[in-house]
C-alpha cells in the first residue's frame, strides 16, 4: 500500500562516506586478520559493533587515524560476567545496560591489533575482533568508488553499478561493495526482479562482519515484497534491536521506514501492545528536522493505517490522518499518499458509523484519476457506505460487479474483500444462508491464496480476516449447527501455520523458489502496469493496453499453477472438516474460541458427542495468573465430559496458549486436571505430512554446551531407550567418531530416517513469536537447527523430546499459538513433541527426564505422553512452594498435531 514512502526512504541508502578495505594488501605494516575465530565452550554470545571505517568479514575492523571510537554491544545483561580487553589490556570501565545487554564506547589506541570479549566465569574468549589503522590513500580510493557508485545508482544504471561493486570487492573495499550491493537489491526489488534482488542481498551479506541493521532492513523488504510477513517482521525487529543496542546503525529516514513497516506488520498480526510501542518510538522521530514533509505525511498515513488495522476506536487514526492531509496540501501533485489519506479517512469514518464524514471524504475523490488499487478501494468503500446508509441492494449490485472483475483479473485479495462485504450486505437483507455461503467462499480464497496475500498494496483488502471467520462461526451457532461452527473455527485457527508450512517447503527447493520469485515479480509488475493504464488519456488506448496486460496476467497465473503442481510446489488441497482429527474412545478434545460476543468452548468425545458452552471472560484471571479462577472458567463447564476421559487434548487459541491446562484445578478437593488423566496440547493440524517410518535408530543429540549435566541427561535418555529395545545413535561434536562431517550435516542426514530424537542443549529465540527459534549445535552459535530447517525436511522422527529452554514457546498474541521448534516438528510430521514453554533449570530438567525415562513403557507417541504425565505428577509432588517461581512440571508439555 505504501509504495511512495518506501521508495523515498530507500533513496537515502548509499549516501554518506565511502569505506575502505582490510589490511591484507599491506601485510608488512599492518596486522593480519585472524584466519579462524576462537571457539568457546560457553553458550553463544552475540556481539555487534559499529564505528569502523572498514567493517569486514572475519570479523575485522579498520579505523581511521583520527576517528577511533568503537561502539561494542554484547548480549549479556550481567556486568560481572563479561570482560573486554584490547591487546590483552582489560577495559576498566564497565558496560552500560542497553537492550538487555551491555554497551561499551571505546577509544581504540593507535596500533591496536585485537579486541576480545571474554566470559569471566569460564575464562573463555567468546569474541575476537581484528583491528588495524586504515591508510588515508585507501580511504580516498574508497570514497572515489562510492561517489562513482552513487552517480550510477541515481541514474539507474544497474550494469555500471554492478561493475563498480565488483571492482570494490576486488580491491577489498568490503563495506563500499556491500553498501552498493544493497542499492542494487533495492533497485531490483523496485523493478520486481526478486531473484536477482535476493542474489545481491546475499552478496552484500557475505561482505559484512554480521547482518547489520541496514542489511536486515533489506532482508525484511524482500521478504515483505514476497509476502513472507513473518520473516519480514523478524528482520525489521532485529534491525531495530541492533540500532537501539548500538545507538547507531540506521539513518533517521531509514529508521523511520523500519519502524513504520514494523508497526503495520505487528498490527496485521494482532499485536496491539507491540504496535503501540513501536509507534511511540516512531512518532517523535517523524517530527524531527531530518524528516521532510512528504516522508512525514506518508509515515503518518501508514501509522494511522496500523491503528485502523487494530480496530482502534480512540480517534487517534483520524488525528494522524488529518496531520498528513495538512502536510500534503490541497492537490496531489503526483503523490499517492494524497489519495490514500482520504481513502483512509473515509475508512475510519465508516468504522465508526459516521456515514456523513465518509461520504464527504469520498466525494473529494470524485472525478479524480485513481490508480487501479485506489480505484478498487474507492469502489469497496462506496459499497460499504451504501450498505450503512440503508441501501444494501445497491451495495450488493456494486459488489457483484467487483467480484466479477476480481474473478476476471484473478485478483484474489479483491475477490476476498468483495465477497466479505457482499456477505454483510446479504446479512442486512436477512438472507443468512446466502451470506454464509459467501463467507465460506471468502474463506476458501484465503485457504488457496493466503501465502501470497501479503504483497504490497493488497494489504488493505485482507484486513479483518480473523473477524470474518468469527462471524461465520456465530452465524452457524445461531442456526443451531455447533459441529459446523467448530469445524470453521478449527480450520481458521491453524490457517497461518499451514500456510507457513507450504511456503517454507516451497522455498526449500531452490528451483521452485526461483520460479516463485519470478512469478511474484511478474505479478507485481503487471499490477503496476495495469495501475498505469488509468493515467492514459485515450480511453481506447487504455482499454487496449489493459486487455494485453490481462492476457499476460493469465499466462503468469498458469505458470504459477504449474509451479505448484511441480515436485517442489508443496501445494495441497484446502482441508475440509473430514481432514480434521477426531477423538478416539476414552479421549476428550477441548476447543476454545473467542468471538465478538464472548468466549465459547467445545468438548468433543470419542462417541461423536459435542458439548457447547458459553464461557466467562478469562482476561482478568489470565492477567492475575489466578489458576483457581481459570479452572472454573475453562474446565468446570465440561466437568462431566472430562471426568469420563482418560486423555484430554487441549486446543487453545490466542492468550489461552499460555495456560498450563494440566496444572489447573479440576474436580475439587485440590485435584488437578492431570491427576487422573493424560493431558496433551494440540495444534489441530490436518494430517498432511508423513513422519519417519519408526524403524530407524533413536537419535540422542548432545551438542557442545556449558550445561553441567547435559552429558548425564544424554546418558539417561540413551539408557532408557536401549532398555525399551531401541538402537541408539549418539550425535555430538566428535566428528572423528562418525565419518559424516560437521554435526549439523550429520543431523540433517539422520533425522529423516530416525524413530526418536532426544535433544539436550541450548535453544534460542529473540522473542519474536518463535519464528526464529533454533536448537544450538555449536558452542560459538555458528551452527543451529532452525524452524525453517525442520519444515524443509522430507520426514522427521515420529517422537521428539526437546530438552532445552523454551523449545515449545507460545505466542499468546497469535490465534494459532505462533511458531516454535515443537510446532515446526509437528508441522513436519512428528506425532508428539515434548518441549518447554519457559526456562527450566538444569537440575529440574534432568529430574524430569529421569522420571520420564524411568516410567517409559514403549517407544510410541502414546507411551511418551503417559510418561510425561507421570513425570509431571512426580515433579509436582516434590515442589515445596509453587508461588516461588514457575516450577518445571508446569512448563513441560506434550504437544501433538
């Protein structure tokens, strides 16, 4: 939606001082960079830095003879844990606490050769940075190359710019080459050549000491352009984190761009608190002198849109839009924001039922020449206005025409939006069966196209998709169809996870990923060319050009369908109710759904009986952590059904994912839900992927770490598995023990044929909803098994135990619980994953595993779920006071599909 401000802000990249190469060419006078970093035995400790005239791979840092100030940030909050030294001389001043880490601002003396960061508790070097002084001649040479690159970039001469980047790389001017490789990335994304844009982004990354904030911004931009909104959000938020940690790293204009995109994506993810916090940081920056009026207006328009996506009713969106409107003046003068501000003012008015104000704003656009996207948004808002003014028949006619246009143009986002608005008009006409059918068609569009709906301008048309599913559930309940309502709620809850699974599998195949990039780039180019036809003065010429573009669009869509049918396409038919799992005898599934009218719950048993209950609002109990109250709200309404079950599968949603249901009171007399039954947590996934055949070895994975009892736990797991007849393959960092290369390579080779996986070690995530969660495979953090790696595997073990902190972390802001390592293994085909939602102490973890393997009576998923339940009961029996902190038995869960 915001092409203008993104393009304007990106023009600032590449401005600034040129930078120069490393010291290899002057080896006689300057120190050599280290050939291999020191590998510590402690946990991974990210370190970032800024202030170098020449940052480069290694990592290495060249400083000018005059400016020798270096900023260093270490991901460690305790000042007593970390020591910094320059050429062996300790830095006396302690680090300042910033962004949950420590920041040092250091003056580097002339002739310094190495900076080291050490862990004081283990006396280990965790980071080593080569230092040298850069000759002025090299600075001048790099500056000259930078000026030449800027002229080529400003002129759009990409072949010349590419040649300059290669020259800079050949002279080892790493940061000059990386900067202008980023510029190439931007130009290619703007031209919708996504494959080449990705290539130059990767080239730039290879020339940097680490993914800095600017690189992360471009990574986010590419991901967002392709519709990978989760990846884009992770990249943007990491960029912001780095900029705050170092107090530098992004120019003000680019910083505002990152904040604006982050706010919109957080709003689309339903993260109200995160959106508001991001805007609180961004709005003061938008008012600063470094930001010109056009960029400020575009940002205010986007900030208001983020609040509108959230459904804000405070009047704040209108205030921001009014500021933007005043900045933009009375005439558009070629600025797209002039139109979108007025469309958004009309949208805001309609959201508040103010039809007079909405009509006034829409009338300001009458007779104006609108690009196609704005014209479609204008038509949609007119239809909504007619419906609210009491003429749903007129709105229906307009919307049916829009649906026909969307079908003809294969515009899936418009098809979804028009069908939803048409369904609302049908409701107003009291034609509820037809409205339900239209809502169902809209949901089918989402099922088919959700991975591609996040692209650029189309974001306006898919706002409120969760609300549509909730409304469909309400209508089905009103018609007395609770089973159908439950099916709709279940499919909607896991749609995002299933979409991610398909997309990651497609991207794991390089050929398919390139083809998909080409399809997406072509689609975006054709959309923009179609928009341009509305600026053609001759109606005949405009219509002729549109017909040509429609034929090209049809051919591109056919190529896309061929990609999806190919071996790496990963497309599966949209699931229906029959694809959803059903409880077996003795089992009860508990489903929870939040509607506009309040919370409801379903209990389904093995005999096909479905019990529906209206529930009290759990918000206050969730906020206070009142387990007694939560048990009364969430379990007591189903006491009769639950009492008869030996196994309960909990299907939570949103904030309820954070509830330890197995620990809730149930049945009175101090009993908990888990006391007399096995409790597992389900993602409610239709079974689409196969796990391993269960005949391969059981893997015990013990990468190097500083966990004092990790080896003891690994031995415990291996012994327990052998007692049950499993063949155990032990994977650690001893490459000489197995002829298979590094641990990460051996693991990826063994996982598809394994019958069991037990991991003991560190897991990490930067708290962005679990999308970046990883199992650490190397002590220096250079190797890990991430969510994308798991999803890309052809098969995974059917049984998985992940004994690391927060391996099953949940995101209460997401209706599907967000992503985690546990969820990734389930999406990839695992039948059960044991994981933790919180940090667990080493002694508690090994006690739980000792009990688990001590009572394990089989090697299948059901045997493991029984063992987890018994281990939880035994751990609870020895906890003296649960109020002191979150005990481990509450944090460990058995996850199932």
